[in-house]
C-alpha cells in the first residue's frame, strides 16, 4: 500500500487537490500496478510565510 506525502504551499482549491488526488493515484496505479483503492495520499499545506526561497518568504511583509 503506497502512502504518498505531498507538501504544497497553501492556497489551492479543494477542486484542484481532488484533481491531483486522481492524477497521482492513476500514476501510482499505472507505474507500480497498485490497485487504486490501496493508494493513500496525504497533503501537508505550508503557509506561504513559512516557505522561503533564497532567503525570501513566498508571502509576508517583504513579498
């Protein structure tokens, strides 16, 4: 039973995440042969102000 963990910057809609669940499930099913019902997906959503690239937060006073 594959367990997939995905970390995203918060802000995507429930519809976008639902579409991602389907696409990731299909990719795991296709490449590993895992039954779709055995694929588990967890999303960790990070607030933009808690994610930085090159020392600059994606959101906050300086963005």
